[in-house]
């Protein structure tokens, strides 16, 4: 292949999706109820493949961290990847084939798509375990993978856990409206380079002139971004940098025959140029040229090579612009004469690569060093430890400043501990995951003699084998609760008593369940009379959950999801957290009641641990002691609502009729609940595979 050769030190890690495109060429789209005969047909690799090819052909080493299927589509994509020298880091899905997209291209070169998702729509952190990044890498994701129910949570977790020195590029794509806003906001917050078209930019930041939209994207949505690029097709693009510098970069006039893949080509060429140290405005012009060349060719993977782009830029009708571009590239490709210029994330135009790497590493390392009086806490957002009044009281009493960071799943929490050693002083861990954290040496033993309130922890919680190893304590019990059932009181004259109510035909299309594979399987175990931690008959669980799918309205993942559905009267019944149900009723005044079915419920225990490498162990001990103090707990319950404290003295301080004392302290309830225990990675992957298979049938 002509043009720039792939540079192993400049690697693009693509964590999006790839599908097979079935391309039909027609003179015009058929009217409703009519039929058209295509003038031509082609089967090509599509989706994220087009962007990867553009980056590869312009000089980057490209690897794919998404999911391919096992079947004819997956085989076709693997062959296409191999032909372009693109390696796949993940194993093929054993459950399904890769998806496809029907593209209809009309005579004016515009296109219409209909897609069917496959293996690319199912992704877990376990599947992505082999996707590791290193200094010098660039990471890219698109909105397509974030729009899929089966992949968006894991992908968002993985993106948020990326080391700070790794530049992350994001393209929201036309499916932006299908991405839950909470997921989109999380990804945008971690984005270093945002590339989108004008419609997508307006979807995120609202209507207005392109200059104003670009400014709002940076200030309100992408606070850590180096720049935003708003693509406008043949007109070129608009680039605004974080320092306020902005420029409309004109496109190139060509005779377009196929615009399919033009946006992907633009992004791939742009990232490749940036990775070589090209300044953003020049990189945008280079990308405009790449996109212009691509639309003069048939086929989605029509990206030009670096040599073709440079030749195009050197044409007489754009000679001044072309000579400027070529001079930049000549100097960058000449290792003996690096140009002077600006420094940006992931690149440094003034230093040799080794010096740039060492500098970036030193900057990253320095960011991890906490001040001696800071306590860095990793927890769920909105879960006690970040309450402003609580932080203010702790800081006033101890002189320590609390710095909160958040996760959205236990897997993301573990990933953050692995990738940020020494950053955190306190981490909140579901006790079922403590065993894994201890095994990986992510947390250290705790001297409970320095935590006075530990003496009041109930004996059964303090004695949990999940929180200790070799006679040493690795987790201080904080709170516990249930994942049971909650009902919309408007749908029931009397509360149900059995988990079987979830399957009642009267609630068809009005049932919700948390989108969590382990929890779903455990509920299936309860519904089939089994131990949640020792499921003997998985086929019975599968059959039971499969019969529940026609009942499902949607899946929930956050307290806000659940509360909004009941507030808008969209659901009758669903699984829910006990503390959240109590909070929904008492603080948000929603018509919600918790039901602990006679068959049982899933119980969980949350505990605080101290990560290995903590810079402020004394501050961590003080913070944990404050979090389990009865005074804090009563205030938390009263002001916000909370799960049940593991501190027996704190629970005893509550009024006798308080939910967390009367209901959760009922001995009859204690007999019916089953606490989650650790499970192996193999079990977790098996549960996830089952859950993803079942969810496909929920529309």
C-alpha cells in the first residue's frame, strides 16, 4: 500500500462497532408501497471499519477492541480486517453473528440506512479485559455502541476508567437520540476530541450559530476537551479549541458519487494527523481532503492513502494551501527536523518521542499524588459520602478535604483501582467484590482499633467472611439493604406477597427489572426456589427469566430511571433497592411501596476499604469512622433516605416505626433474605451471556 506506513508507536484503539453493509444503488428512494430494482449491489465491511481504514491508510497502527460475531458476517469482517492489517483484541461472540446494515444510495449520492444489531451490540467489561491501552495510544468510540442496551453501560464504564494521559476521541453519530442522556453526558465528560456533524452538535448543545454551539459544547458538555470539530459535509468543518481559538476550515469541491463513509474517513484521517503532531486546524484541512477524495469513489471503505491526500493537496487549484500542508507533513515525517509548535494531549511537536512519553508520564504521575490533607473517596454518586452537609461537617472536624470520584458499576470501580494506583484513600465496595479486590491486592488491611465506631458494628456484619482474610480486616461494614420488589401503589388495591406477581399477565408491558446480569440470575434463582449463591439448575432459571421478558417495559440502571417511570405511571412493579424505595416514598412523595416477597430477596452489604498505596491512611480511617457514626447516619436517613446501617447503635437511634428499624429489622424478613456472595469470573461471564441472550427479545 502506498502512503505513510503504520507507526507502531501511534496506535488507534477502536472500541466501536463493525457491521456488514449491504449496499444497493438506486436512482431514487421508492415511494411507500412501491418497489425499486437496484442498479448494483455490494457487500462491504462497514460501521467503524471505515474509520479504522482511514486511520490505517494514513499511517496509524489500528487495533479493534469491539466485538465481532461467530457466523458468516463475523467471518467476512475478520477477513476485511486482516486485509487492512487491523488486529482484533477480543474473542468472537459465541452467541451470535455480527450485525448488518442495508444502505440505499440514491442518484444524488445521499444514503438511507436500516440496521440490524448483532454481536457488536453486546459488550461487557469482561469481554474487554484484553483491550489494554498504553502511552501513545489514542482511543475512539462512536455513538452506535453506546446506543445498544447490551453494551453502553460497560463501554461507558471502560471509557471513564481510561488513564488521564490517553486521548479519547468520540463521534456521537446519527443515533445520538437513542443514547440515554446520562450515558452520553458521562462519555462527553471524558472526551478530549469531539467530532460530530451539525445535526448532532445541535442535539447535544441546542440550536444556534455554529460558533455558539461549538462554544457551548466545550463549556457545558466537554470540559476536558482539547477541541470540538463540527463537520458540514462538502462545506468542510468548524474547529474550536479549548483556548477559544476557532476557525472555519473549508472543504474541497469534487464530483461526489458516494458519500457513504465520508464522515468516518474524516475522523480517521483527522486522528491520524493529530497523532503525528499536526496542529488541529491543519489536521482538519487534511481530513477534509481525505473525505473529499473518499466521496469520489464507490464503496464504504474508500478512504485514500496519505500519499493520495498529499498529492491532492498539491494540485494547482489549491497550491498555496497544498504547499502549506505538504510542508507540514514533510517536516513531521522527517525525524531529523521536527517542527516547532504547539503541544497537545498525546503529542508533542517539539520533543523526540521518548522525551514526550517521559514528560507525559511524569505529568500523569504527578496528578495522582494527593495532598497530605486530602481524602480521595471512590463511591457511587449520591450515596452518602458526597452529601455536601456531610463533607462540610467532616472537613470542619478533621481538617481533611474530601475529593470525591464516582463509579457506575462494581466493574468500573475495580478498573479505576487497577488503573489509578495510589490515587484513592477510601473506596466503597459491595462485599461480594471484596474477595476479588483482596486477591488482586487492590486494598490493604485496616487497623480497626483506629476506627472507634467499629466497636458498634453488628456482630454478623463485622464477622462477614467476605471482608476479612488471614485474620485481617479488609472492609468496614457500612450499610446493607435489599434488592426486592417495589410497586406502583396506583396499580394495586393490596400489595402482593409473592415474586410471582412479576409474571402476572395483568402487568404485561409494565414490569421493570434492573439491567444487571448477576442480579437477574439471582432473582431467577429465588423464583425457582434456589440458593442465589449456588444455582444448581440454570436451565430452570433461564426458562423462568425467558417467560418474564414479554412482561418487561424496559430495564433500569439508576434510581432516577426507576423513579421517573413510576412518576409517569409507566410501570406497575419491578425489582428495586430497599433504601431507594423508602426514599422514593418518604422524600420524593411517589406512590411506591417496597415488597419483600415470601420467596425471599437479594441482600447486599456495602463496606469501606482502603486502597493499596493510599497517601492518607489516617484521613481514610477518620472518614470511615465518620461514615459509620450514628449521628451522621440519622442525619442521612432524615435528610435524604438511606439503606440500613451496619452500626447497631445507629439503627437503634432511629424511631421505632422507622422503615430501616421496623421492616428491615424484622426477624421474619431476616429469615427470607439471601446475602450476595462472591462469584467467579467464569460464573459472571456465564450469567452475562445468558442475560444478553434473554434481553434480545425485549423490544
